[in-house]
């Protein structure tokens, strides 16, 4: 999929988190590729009395599956109404929480036995605590475990493209709301009405922001 299409999907996912335009722009920053610490993997394998190589292979299978189905997991996260739901955009890593049932569904799909699944959960828990700088008791309630998802490869390129384009728009005086509404309606398949519904604002507010954005950009157009 071309990187511009990835950028559209990336922005659409971020947009439905109900963040303000300022927060959405602020949160698209930095780069970090998550890798599980070898010591954590070894400790989890020892705890469940399974092979370290087997656990490593399973973690990689889950990682690949999660990246291929990131739409599904982010939709679960953003639509869930759980106070304990973790949804942290930690650089190039999303951390969501899965219930026991959701973990069981994942294990059934990938054919993962109980000891290996328990070891996987230990690794994800430890890595989430490290990334979020919190402890289990601070972050989670009973029967909920973190699930770490790396961005698909092209999402990093998509984000870099957004950095460049948005930097240009901000440089020309667009406010965060003007930038976001202009971009999502002019550069994606959203109509003002549909995008206003996502933003939970009146469609005319979106149209007004787009008009203002176009006016500001027209003043800087080359003669």
C-alpha cells in the first residue's frame, strides 16, 4: 500500500480517539522500534518451563499477526469502555489491553498452548511496565493484560510524510483545528459531514475551518 494511503489510515485511527486537534498533532512525534528484552523472554520461559527459542518464535508470530490486524485491535481499544484500558502511543508502539477472552481468542487462532500464552503475557506485561514507567498495580485491574503492537513498517514513513506536510501548513498560520479539518477532508475520503461526526462537531464548523485554511494558504501561494 502506498505510503500516502498509510498516512490516511494512520490519521483516521488517531482521529477517532476523540483527542483535540492540538493533542492529535502533538502526539505524532518521535520514533522507537519495540523489541522485547532477552532477559525478560528468558525469565518468562523459565517460569513456564518452556524453551526460550520456542517463546521467541511465538512472540514473533504474535507480533506479525498483530501488525497485520492492527485495525482490529485499535478498533477494540478505542471502542471499549474500560476505565483500565491502556491506549498509549509510545513512539512506534501501541499498548492496548486485552481481556482473558481476547487473549484466548488470539491463542486459539495461532494455536498457542496455555504455558506459552502465560509466558507471552508475562513478557508483554513487563515490556508495558517499562515503556509506560508504571507497575502492574498502577496500570491494570484484574483479568486485564497489556498487549504491545508495533506499527506496520510503512506507518513510520507515513508519519514522516505527515510531519513534512503539517509543518508546512503550520508554518503558514493554520490553527490545529484548521489543519486537521483541512487535511482530513481535502486529503482523504471524508466529507465535511462525515468528518464532523467523527470530531463530534457541527459540519459548518468543519467547513469554516477549511475555508479559513484555504484563505491562509492562498495568501502564500506563489504569484
